[in-house]
């Protein structure tokens, strides 16, 4: 009876943590979406030509990716060892600091430093996924991961539209808004979020902090190499047009921040609907391999069509095929 009495509030606390984890992911994606429409414009304040602006914006994006590649596996290993809560708090704090750096950066080097900090601590989504796994029974996980994906989609719909609208009044306003949102989330997490995993007392194996270790393991599994290579190339292509989207929209269609945000929000809606309703019926109709081939072919055709688009309406007409 005593054990049951102790376990009951713990279970209640974990149940109450679910909405907070969903909120954390929503705010994380909203914050990312807030800055996407206006980050190129902020870089443009420190450059003298469109070519230089594109060059430095690409470097900022690459800096974030490099730090994320190096540090996310380490943060995941540390969350296994020390618990989810401290790593999640560090990640949220890192995001808030990053947005403050960007909001008040006086030069390009401060922008680079801010993006490095963001990549260094970018484990919100992965730790949130692990947290849900910790607190969910097996029969609850599918539904809860579906809700998590819905938060991803909702955040990427709301964030760009809000960021674009704010950016038209002040290019640094979206960064300030993202910093405030993350700071508020950090305070709530500090006081309200319980730990979901009992920290291990075993000595920390430093080998698990090697960021190349998971990659080495994947490369050793020959049956995984084809799908890994496809996923890598498809993701790399997505980063290409994702990185240049705001620059392309401004250069080709003279979009302001709001229109860039609306286009990204429309893409988020199409992507969310496609992820929610297409995979099951498509796999049932075509099988997994053919579904992958059809999806890649659709994206390729859509991107070629976008490359030759001359009017804004064409982009919105193509977006469903892209998704």
C-alpha cells in the first residue's frame, strides 16, 4: 500500500507532463518558424550585396547543422545517463540564448555564435520523444507520437506567418518573440516538469559521446545503407530549398516578410495533411517501395516546376505536390 501511495502521485505528475511536452515541441517549432522568413533580411543588414548575403546565410545554416550533428547524439546519451529533465532544460535555455544573440547581434560573428549555440543545444525534439516513450504505455505511444507530429506541423504553420508579419514591423522582433517564448517555457519546465527517467548510477562511458559512433553503426549494417543513403540525399535536397526559400521568394516574387511567412505556413498545412492522411492509404495501395519512389518523383517534379515559376500563384498551386 505504501508503494502504491508513492507511485500514484508520480504517475499523476507524469500524466500532467504530457500537455507540457506537447507545448514545448509546439513552441520549439514556432520559434524556428518565427525566424525563417526574416533571418536572411537580418544577415542582409551586415552585407553589401545579395551574393554576400546568400553566402553568409548559407554559412549560418551550415553552422547550425554541423553543431547539431556533433552534439545531438551526445545530448541524447547524456539524457539516458542523467535524465531527460536536465537535458531538456539545457536545450530550452540554449534556444532562448540563441534568439537573444540574434535579436541583438551587432555583427555577423555574433550571428554565427548564436547559431552555433542553437545547434549545440538543439535536442528539444529528440528528448521530448524519449520523454514520451518513458511515460507512455506501449498501446499509448502511437497516438501520442501522432499528437507530437501534429505539434510539429502546427508550430511550423503558426511560426512563419507570425514571424513574417512581425518582421515587416522590425526585422529583429521575431527573434525577441522567440526568445520570450523559450524563456517562458524554461521557467514553466523548471517548476512544473517532473523527471521521467531514473538517472543511472553507472559510470559514464565516454565512448557514447562520440558523435560518429551512431554513424559508424549504421554504416556497418549493410541492409540499412540503401535507405540511409536515400534519406540523406532527400534530406540534403530539402535543406537546399528550405535554406534558400526566403531569398528566392524575395528575389523572384518580391515577397515581403508576411508573404514569405504565408508561403511557409501554406507548405506546413500541406505537409501536415499529407503526413496525416496519405502514408497509410498510399502504402496499402502501392506498397512501401513504390510509395517512396512516387514521393520522391512528386517532389522532384514539383521542384523543377518551382524553378521555372514566374508568379506567386504558381508556387501555391505546386505546394500540394511538393508535400
